[in-house]
């Protein structure tokens, strides 16, 4: 029975509440038409009412079909009301004793009730239409203009009224039932949602507790990391102070050269590049060195290199660049326990080292992968030295009367290498005012500019030539400013050291 009921009115999953009530009202109207037809035949009422009830029953069933199976609810309700006003109620008024019959009042009530299902301004218009029509028919009957047919007996009239009343009450009962079932279903859904919500709240609460525990744990770890970071930073700061303390004092070079500058730009706080000089028995030994790596490992190598240079130059009184590099390589290989085995770390140094005789300006040079640049105001004859080469700039440098020569190094590092030959020692006779430059590869290899490319050695040579006539302090400022401008927003990729010395 319940399945049949829901088949007639529709399931909640298919239709909303108003649509299901509309379906119920329409099918009850059909049954009401059937009852009216049978009743009118039994009571012997005029054929007008019998045919009217039959036609109305078929029309209402068709409208029910449209609403239930085609989903055209508002269309079906609207036309049911229009047909009732224009056709069925006038017939029933005339054929069922008019105002004395009473059944038409139930029709008016039922029509007004159906109007409410439209849920629009049309509902109000239909209610007004039912009221106006009932008053109009009453006036017409009272004035004698409208003729009505009475029931055969008073009992027939009362019986018809009772049946009509029952149909109206059934319609109202069905409506109440549908509202109640919808309320119960909604209430059940709300309870289920409340249970789901409570469960979700418990889960969220549990997750919140877990997250808070994780936050506390992260906070502890963060504090620990901060503590370790502070310790490491303090250690690096201390290492920076230690490294600076082993670098030579700048005033120690002033008595032996006309002018100079030392530019050191570490990638990190401490540097793997270093410069060093010392004066021994009328010779001034100067070097710019690039150790493997940067940061703390590079700084360790730099301090190792400075320590060995002090031993070799200051204690053993060795000023021959080739010998210094060879002895330094021997010490590095020994202390790092390098044997040339497969997978062994290739730690070491690239460096350019010069020894300047103060009185004669004779300069000796040896290089491990790093060259020496010489800038003069005259041409120099290197007597067929294949390692010496003059740089000819491809661009025009205004008012440039200087010459730049490059002395290429040995292609060997200060470390264990496949080739462990002696370092070639070059002797170059210079004059007062000539300038020499020692440097690492950090400047030339720096990425920057508009296209993010390397600066390169060619541009570096042009930079030295363009500013050769300026003081060493001005040259340092220009070189440093050029580096920063070129680097721009790019990260510094390596340590940078550049030494400029004017004889």
C-alpha cells in the first residue's frame, strides 16, 4: 500500500514536497470526479452534471499524468484551476442545487487550497477569482437569473455533501501526511548530519591536538636548530677573525712598492681565496691564491696555505717562485695524504706567485693554473718566451697608451696531479711604474649582465687597460663597482681575490 502511495505521488528523491502534494491533489480530484459522476447517476441529477464530471475526470487525469510523469507541475495545476473556474464549478452550481446544495462551497475551498500550490502571484489571483465567482453565482441565483436543479430528497443532498466533505478531508489528510513524512525525513537527515558533524568535530579536535603536539615538537626542533645555527654562526665568525688574523698587514707592503690594492670578496663569511706577501732579503714575495671550494672548507685550505708559505718563505728564506710552489705542493700532498687513488678528493690550490727584487725591479713569476698580467706604458721584449702574450683589445679604448701582457701558468694545481713536473720560473725585467695583477677566477667566471653570462677574461683585461692610469685605490673601487653592477641580482658563485701592485 505504501509503495502504491509513493508511486502515485512520487518519491522524495524525484520530487520536492510541493510537487508531491500537487500530484496527490490532482489524483484526488480525479477520484472526486469519478465519485461525482457515480453520485449524480444514482441521484438522477441532470445529465449536464454527469457529463461535466466525466469530462472533468478525464481532463484532471491527463493533467495528473503531465505533473507526475513529465514534471510539468505548475502547468497542470494552473490549467486544473482554470478549467474548474470556467467549466466545472458553474456546471456543479447549476446541477447540484446551487447555494442550497453546499457541495460547491467545498469545491471553492478545494480550489483555493490548490491555488496555494502555485507558490507565485498567480495563487492570489486564483483565490480572488474563486471568491468573486462564488459571490457572482450567489447573486445571480438570488436574483433568479440563474436556474438551479435541486436534489430529489433532502437525504440525497446531505449524502452528497458528506461525500464531498470526505474527499476534501482526505485531500487535506494526505497533504498533512506528506508534510509530516517530509518533516520526519528532514529531522532524520538533520540528526544524521549532527552525528556526522559531531564525529567530524571529534576528528578535528583529535587532529588539532595532534597538530598542536607537532607544533610543540617543531618548536623544540626550531629552537634546537636556532641554537645550533647560533653556535655555527659564532664558530664561523671566530673562523673569520682567525683567517683575518693570518692575512698579512697591509702596511707591511707599503715600503717596498709604489702603490697597491688588495680586493677580497668572499662568497660566504670566510674565504677560500687569499692573498699573502712577505719581504725577505731584498725580495718581496706576493701571491694571490684560489683554494678548492669556498666557505669553511676553503678557509681551512687558505689557512693551511698561509701557514706553509710562512714556513717556506720566512723560515727557509726561499724566494724563488718555482721552488716555493714545488715545496708548497709537496706539503699539501703530504698533509692531505693524497696518493692519486681513484675517487680521492682533488683538494688543492691554484695560485700566481711573484718575487720582486726591490732595487732592480726584476720580477720572477711561477703560476699553478693562474696567470700573471703586466700593464706597462712601453713594449716589452720577452725574448721568445712562448708563455708571454700581448693582449690586443678588439674594442677601442679612448686615450689608451698602455700595454697588457699575459704570462700563462703551468697547467698543474698545488695538489696531487697526473703531471707533477717542476713549475716553470719566469724572469721579467720591469721598470718603476709598471703594474702587475694577480687574481683568482672568481671575477671572470661570475654570471651577470642582461643575458646572465660570465664576465670572462677578455672583458677583465679591457677593464684593467681602461683604468691603468688611475691610482690603485681608484682601480680597486672601479673593479669592485663593476663586479657588483655586473652581478646584479645573480648569486655570487665563487670567492674573488685580485691584487694590483705598482712598482
